[in-house]
C-alpha cells in the first residue's frame, strides 16, 4: 500500500508545476510582488517534490517503473528550480 501511495503522490507532483502556465495568464500574476511569490512557491514545491521522490525511491524502497519515471522527472524539475533560484540570487547581488 505504501508503494502505491508514494507512486501516486509522486505522479501528482509531476503535473502541479505545469499549473503555473494558466495562472500566469492573469494580469495580477505578472505584477512584481505576486510574480515573485508565485515563482518562489513553485520552485520550493519542485524542490520538495524531487526530494520526496528520491526519498521514496531510495529510503522507502519504492522501486517500480512508474516511480522511476516520476523520480527522474521530479529530479529534472528540482535541478531547474535550483537553477531558477540561483539566477534570482545572482541577479540580486
């Protein structure tokens, strides 16, 4: 049961970062304070989803094919989010 639950959570986490696209069509989401909060929130979620997937795969021993796919994609999201946060920090220096 734990294997299926972790796999479902990781699979749901794959699609949540894509919700930023319709969210950014609103004018209020493009203004400075809201845009920064949205970007930080999504980056934090993507980092959390990568950590969760790796922890479930490695420490939780959830090793099915779908979990492997979820882990790889969430790790790519994590690297992208760290890169985005790095560019923000570098731009503020």
